[in-house]
């Protein structure tokens, strides 16, 4: 049996991403989305999640990168001197070197999760902006917060690739060692930004088990359009999944 979760990251990032994500949901293939807090369209994403709890699954897109201000509102090892989160590439280096405080990570995670729940979002799963949560210092820091919040599902480190990437695979396999005891799909894959044929190749690449594929809907940027169009104009991919016997599912389904 092959099951597929199609999850939209960045829900709430801006109006363009919000509109494209809703279009993907309503076209019938997108099953899930993770919401960013503190963004221009976050409130709209909260509203949509509340209204569609019975149709789709919604989670937290935990963010500690790319110049955003921390929600916890205090000095933090997650921030540069300007008080904002570091760019993704710099934060990854610090995470890999265990130079981020687990207490700072846990505090920021707790505040962002509470923001979703305080706005009535039923949170089923967690992932992160820039995949920062996969690094050992981060996943170790949020593990207790996940347990305290009664959350069971977290995105695993990538192990599904549309194109072979041995160097990335070694890193992801190392990171996955720290996910012991956490619930996740069997496979997770991300789309390469220049891959216009990803949707045509997806069914043949999937193995038995549950696979999550993340997308980043949007119309304003070409790489987002590449990930969006097969889900908005969904007939071809829908038929391919049906022919292959692949079932769509949400997070939280047994």
C-alpha cells in the first residue's frame, strides 16, 4: 500500500502564498499545510484552518531563520546582534555545531505553537522553515515540547529524492538518528526548484508506506509556480495517482 501526504509549507507567508495554497486545497490533491506565525497572511491561514479542520490537517511551520523577529521576545542564541534570526545557511552551521541553546529553541517553539492554538488551530504535526528542526540540537530541544503538547507527528529528515544527492543523504541519515521515538512518515521528499517534471515522476518513485512531499505554493515566483501548477491543474496528477493505486491521506489519520 502506498499513501501520500501532500503538505504545503509556508502557509500564511504572504497573500500570494495564502491564495495559492487555498487554490491547491480546493483543487483536491493537497491534504495538509503547515502554518507560519507572525507573517502578513498568518491570520488568514488561522481562519482557513479553523474552518477546514474536518477536511485537511494543519501543523506548525516552526521558524528560527531568515531575519524574522523571535516571538519569545528576549535575547537568544538564535539571533544575530540585530535581534533577528540568522539567515538559513548561518543558522544551519550553528545548529550542526551545537551552538544554539536548547532552552532558547524550546522557548521559541512553545510560543509559536501557542500562537496557533490560541487562534483555534487544531495542530496535528510539525515541520520547520529551512528544515532546521532536523538538526540534532533542534529536534532534541523540541522533543519534550512535542510530548508536553500531546503532538505525535513530526517531519522526518529527507530520505526521498527526485534526483540522487549522496552528500545530502549522508547528512540526513545522520540527523535522522536523533528522531528515535518520534512518529513520522516512512519517507519525506522535497522538490528541486528547477524540476518541472516532478509530478510526472512522483508515482513511479514512491515505495510502499506513507510518503510526505512538501510543496511551497505561490504564483509570484517561478520556483513556487513549478510546485503549484500540478496541484492547481490537478487532473493529470490525480489520474496518475489513481492508476498507480496511491491513496491520499492527511496527518493524524490511522
